[in-house]
C-alpha cells in the first residue's frame, strides 16, 4: 500500500484526480469509494445518499450526495456504466466511510460501459506517487489538512 505521511493509497486502485474517488476493478465490476486524503479534508461523514441499483450513469455525473463535517456535495461517477450494488451499511452508518475507506466504507459498485477508454483517464501505476505528493501539498496550501 502506497503511503505518504499517514494517507494510504492502495496502488492497485485507480483514482479520479479531481474528486478523490477510487475505483477497484475486478471481474468486470468497478467498486467506488473515497480516498483517505479526500476524506481527511471532508471531515467525518454524516450522511450519504446513493443511487438505486440498475440506474445508468455517465462519467462525471452525480450519482449520490455526501454530507460531511466540512462539506456537502455530489458524489461524481469516475466511469460510465450501470449501478450494480450500493453499500446499504454505509447508508445506515456513514461513519464506515471514514473508518474503513478502502474496505467496508465502499460506496457503490457499477458495471462499467467503457472501462478500457475511461480508466486511461484515471490515475494509476507510475503516476500515483507524484499525484499523491502534489495533492498533499495542494491540500496543505489550501488549509484543508494540517
């Protein structure tokens, strides 16, 4: 697991650089969640709204809403597809997102429509360490983290 300070970024995941949404792709399905740095800047999650199973989504489209201690906003889809599952446990207990962002705190699973093309626009592999370092510096400069 790649770390920078105390922020973990599992290297097998793909990251949307603009939204800090991570994607775990396996067996034709993409699981989405929020990365540790993004969560630290948001604070404790208080409320999560997620789409119904079966709903088609386009990359960049709002697929839910998030309310946290420091922000209220939309959850944006990093790839297009159809919602295959949503994490009912997170809907009942949004604190799971902060407690285990890469495990029990996942948000939705979707069946990607254009994985090969759209995943190429996500951060992964060799680009990950430089992006993490730049984001930590940007977040510190903005005062979003210590």
